[in-house]
């Protein structure tokens, strides 16, 4: 992983584009969403753990926000695809 100050601001877009490419190749959109997302129940379970260090908990919050950002970008790409006119 990259250090925090070396974070690539385009990483979420690139990852969403990767999943979008899988969608265009015929992968099921709901399966892809599940692969991208971290469910809130999972995050809640992680937060209940008492043996995590504070820095690790901060990283979990960052990961959760990042995955939600990738999912939102992916959903935007999917909705754009649905609205695109089809050539016959």
C-alpha cells in the first residue's frame, strides 16, 4: 500500500472502471456491487472488536469510505450505460 501522503486521487475511479469493464464483459451487476461494497453490518462487527489498535480502526474507516466511493462511481457508470442510446 502507498503511504497516506502518496495517495492516488484517481484510484477510486480506476477501481470503479475496472469493475465497470467486468460488467461490460457480462458479469452480473449485483455480484460486482457485492464485491465492491463493505456492508454496514460488517463494519459494525469490526467496530465491536475490542482488540484493534486506534490506527487500525482509523484505517477501517478509511477503507469503508473508499469502498463506498468506488461503489458510487461504479453505480454512476452503470446508470450512464443504461441511459446511453443503443445503435441498431
